[in-house]
C-alpha cells in the first residue's frame, strides 16, 4: 500500500500544528511543532487502520493529492 498524504498546517484557533490524513476520515493529530504533529498523526493512522481492520470497515486506497500535484 502506498503512503497516505499528510496535510500539515498551523491552527491559530488551537495554537498548535495540525496534521491530518484526508483519505482517512477523522484521522488527525496536533503538536507543538510540525515534527510532533507529524509523529502523532502516524500513531493516529495506525490506530485508525487497526480499528478499521477489527470492525471489517473498508480501508481506502491513498488517493488524495494536493491541488499543486493535480493533473
């Protein structure tokens, strides 16, 4: 399986960096630094996938591409 795209951005509202994986609905994490948010979202991704497997939910293939990469 290919890697899922991770969006990483600063949230003024939360006062933290946010990382999310658009292909995995609701999969996101935050941190005080971009690196921390990226590490935390990797943990969230593994838990998301584990839960989907346990519940026999479909696991989407990585599809999301930011607009800068769209063809």
